C-alpha cells in the first residue's frame, strides 16, 4: 500500500482497517445488532417501516481492499446520505457560490427544525439540515423535479461508477405524507428569496433525490468521490468532509467528533457513511434509529472501528 497524507491521516494509518479479521468484524456485527434493539425503525414513512430491525450490513473499502458482512445485497434509499453529494455536485458544477445559499455552522436543533431556520432569518444553517438541502436542491439545473433528480442521478453514477436508481415506491410513500415541517421550511425559504425555483418545485426535487437508492457497494462508490483526489477538486472534497464531521449527524455531531473523529453522514433509512480522507470508505446499514434520527447499530460499529483501529482524524500522530 502506498503512503500519502491528507490532513492528519495517511494511507498507512488505514492498514489496520485492511487487516481487520473477519472474526472480529463478525463479533462487532453481533454486538451492533444487540444494541440496535434499543432503537426504533421509523414508521412515519411507509416504505421504511417494512425494514427488519435485525438487518445489518457493512462494507469497508480501502484502495480496492476491504471487508463486508451482513445484508450487503439490500437496496436502501439514501435519504439524507444524499446531502453531502448534493453539495459536492454543486461545488463541482457551480463552484463556491453555493455558500451564498447555505451556511457552514453546526446546529443544536433537529434536522427539520423550522425554529432554527427562523432564528437564522431564513438562511439555512448548514447543508446537512433539511433547510440547507432543500435550498441546494432548488439550485440544480432542470425545469422540474424529475429533470433535476435525473441529472443528479446520472452525474453521480457517471462520476462514481455506481448504479443509483430512483425508488418510485419509496417516493410514493414520501409524497403521501403531510410533511408539514418540510413544507414550512420550503415556504419560509421561498418568502425570503432563498430558492432557485418555487417552493413546491424545491420540495419535490428534495423528496426525489432522497429516494435515490442503491446497495452498500454504491454507497461506498459515492464515498470515494470525497476521498480519491482524481475524482474531485481537493478543496471541494475538503469542505464536504469538514461539514460531514461538524454537521453530518445533526445534534450528535459534536459528541461523535470526540468519540469517533470521522466525517460521517446518516440517513433515516439507517445508513451511515464514513469517509476517511486518506482513501477509506465505510458504509453501514442498520434500520433502528435513536431519538435524533441516527442509526444505533451503525454508530456503534463506527465507534468500534475508530477506537480499536485508531482511525480518528483527531488522534495525535507521532
């Protein structure tokens, strides 16, 4: 394995991850499933409610090497895990102007907080909140939500070599919800002139891109966009990773930075993605969530990997 350094992490720091024994990984998977029992599979989205609470899948990749275990064959909607890649796409296509539409500050409020948006005078606190993602979705090119989502899907598939698909049945269940919080967010943004299209179009685009779906292989391929130098502009990758570290788990981002120390993004489907700047990607799937909306099993697994294999970006390097 070649040695290179990005930030405070080198490729050789990931050798422990490559050398992880299958038996150790299997033991952590068993514990992750046990701890996940304390969470709940979300029922407010019908398509998510059918997930089994004991499902668990993990895919680890470092320069083409890695491990996998559990239900890696399942196709899962990305939900909020799409947000870093929406930001990455806009940075790559439109440049730094995206930050005229959305901020970079962490939030102590839930991911769909209208109170946070109102306190910030309708300027989305960061791209990982629903307000930030709805604003960014309105900036995608295309005359309607269908075209905006499809163009993003094709761009990501081409750039990452993945095979994301739009889960139409999941989208139908999302559209059947009242979604009062997100509607209020979109309306507030529109009234303040912070959308690139009307509120209905922005919300429709957001709902569609959250229903882009794939297997853990596809999620790992997406993660590589943020850690492989030739797949993106280094400064864009750095900004997305920084916002994942500080904002990717909502109110839990600060404690996770201390305990795990990796750029991560979660979704209500039970996905957790960790992108390691030196070139590693870890994708976990475990549907039961904690009260904040993060996967209990996924965060347990990330904690074990980081602590025992010394993966944290914040660990002092001798």
